[in-house]
C-alpha cells in the first residue's frame, strides 16, 4: 500500500494493478495519484498491462524522446 492512497477513491484499483506489477510508486513510498505522468511512463504501463516485451528502438518518432529513454 502507498502512503498517499489510503483514503483515495481509486485505492482498490491502484492496489490491484500495483500487485500485478503493472504500476509502481516512488522511492519515498508514495503513488501520487493526482500527479501527472509522462508519455514514457504511460507507455510502460500499457506495455506491462498488455504483457508485451519491449523491443530495442531504432529511432523515435518523438523529437523530445531519445532512443535510449526507458
């Protein structure tokens, strides 16, 4: 359980996907449910939820994302 989701409306869903290693929290033990996530973090969540294996990137179509990111 995360220290900042104890009374949060989505705590059951957060705990469920966290226990499936689809999402994770921060090193300080928080989840930050109202925080913004990056495109890379969202992509990582989707990949884990779909149980897809990451493939090495040859290039990135996004100018703000280096090929070595995530």
